[in-house]
C-alpha cells in the first residue's frame, strides 16, 4: 500500500442519524485509555486490560495511520448528548492474523452500557461507505472471535460474508469476513470518488496467514 502525508481536509467528522464519527486526535486519549481498561470492552480482543503505556502506543499509532493512509480511528460521539460511546477504525490487519498484512480491517468497540442499540452497525455502515468511496479501498476485512456472535451479526448487517476460520498464535480461533467494493452500493447523493493510491481489490486477493 502506498503511503502519503494526509491532507488535513480529509479529517472531517462523518454524521449519521444518531452519531458523529470524529477523526482521532489527542483529545480522545484519556477516554480511550480508560475505556480499554474495562474488562467487558476487551473481552474478545485481549487477555487483559490495556495498561496506560500500551494505550499510549496505540494512540500514537492511530495518529500516524491518519498521516500515512488518510484514514484510521474515529471516536463515536452521540450527536444528541455529545457523549463518547466508543470508537471505530480502519486499520491494517498486520502479520499472522489470517489475511494479508496490509489488508484493511474494520473494527468497532462500543460502551457496554450501550450494547444492543445498533450503534456499532450504524457506525460501521458509515465507515464502510467512507472506505469504499473517499478512500477508494477495494475490499475490507472483518475479524471476530467465533464466540462473539454479536460482532458477527454486525458484520453481516453491513454486508460482509464469512470467508473462513483462522487460528491465531495463541490458539484463539477467529472468523475472517470480507466485503468487496464491487458488492457495495453507493448511497444516494454520493458522487463517485476516484480511487486513492494502491488499494487492494478482489482480483489480487491471497489467503495467507
């Protein structure tokens, strides 16, 4: 994937019926660090809560991703109240996770007290549209542990299809889901954007670990 310095004009909030998806910045670090210490939040993604040092590393990486790729993590803010309700992100999958290292993955984390309200689905649909439209990404990957049925249902609602299972190095088994841009319908009123950079498309997909 090509890298480039991001034009700051792309760092705009995305508005949905109930939410604002705000581009990541330093204002969200403290909330993020606290959020990732909640055992319910991290139940399906890590063995123990994130300590402050590791949270800072992830925060800095999220800022770098915006500069490199023009997309990344977004805070999910409830429009009516201004409350933080979680975050959503587009990020590179990385090595030994069941697909190409530089595949782009969608991930979402919602306040446990707000589970079951459709927030993850609403945010993921908007982020999917951003990925395929402005970002020009050819396909997205979604991963979830096999026991996390709620996350799998979100992926299905957004249009993903389960591709296969993959066992991680620690023995955890995850489902690998995929959605191709060619299977996506642009929302009414969205003009077609020219693809940016070298984004993977379905024609060159390889199943590797």
